[in-house]
């Protein structure tokens, strides 16, 4: 599967050398990640995305176009043959750990203790374990044990 088409550094990247900034340029608004989240959860049609997110039609149209243009979603004919549907590409599926990490951060910091919220479970019904970056030696990494090597 081809990678996302790169743009020249002078064509509007927030920070042309930072992978975090470039990623946020592609999916950093609220609606884009919610569309990706719902696609991961099986949403395929415009109507499904709108129903699940509550997003206005014009904004949803814009986000679906953007995510498709950047290679995170692809359109295909639905099995019924009557409509087009959106499916995640490999690049879109690669956002799964990002969505899981955001979800887990939200579970820890965006809810009061005991407040109900949805939970991500595996195919056997077990809660997905916490995502923790690890170094080559298996030790946990955090902001205090890493640094950015600038170009």
C-alpha cells in the first residue's frame, strides 16, 4: 500500500521537520480523529459517521474528502452495489495505537473517578492493556527518558 503522498516542506506544514506537527496537520482536528475512530469501529457510510459523531454535513464532507485525499480512508462500492462507502487504508489502520493511547489518557484524565465511560475490549472481552512505549531493552519510556534528535 502506498504511503501518504508527501508535500514539499514549503506547502503549509506547521513544522516541516516534526512528525508530530505533520501528523496533527493531517488528523489533528477533533472531527478527523472521531471519523477515524468510528471507521475503526465499523462505520462505513456518510450517514453512519454523521449519526455517530453528530457532525454537521458540510464538516463531515470536508473531513471525509481530506482523509481520503491524504490516504487514510478509501472509497469503495458497498456490498449492496448501490452506494459508496469509506474504509480505512493501511495508513488509517496504523492510527490504531494513537486512538488507543488517546482513549487510555482520557480514561485516566477526562473522567471523574467512578464516572461511567466506554471501554475498549479485545475479541475475548478483556480490557485492552495500557499502551506503554518501551525502549530496545524493554524498559518503559517517557518524556524524562527520551529526547528529540533534530535534523
